[in-house]
C-alpha cells in the first residue's frame, strides 16, 4: 500500500519538478546570454 502510494506521489510530482527545473535553466541561460551580449558590445 505504501509503496503504491509513493509511486503515485512521485509520478504526480515529477512533471511539476521538471517544469520548475526547465524554468530555472531557461532563466539562467537567458541571463547568461544577456551578460554575454553586454560583454561583446
């Protein structure tokens, strides 16, 4: 019972965590690319 509940909880949390991680990565890449553009100019 507990093992099945943990599997369901992990399956429901994984999409949320992956979307939040994707947002963090894109914001980091956007900020680093902006600073790179400032350095090039």
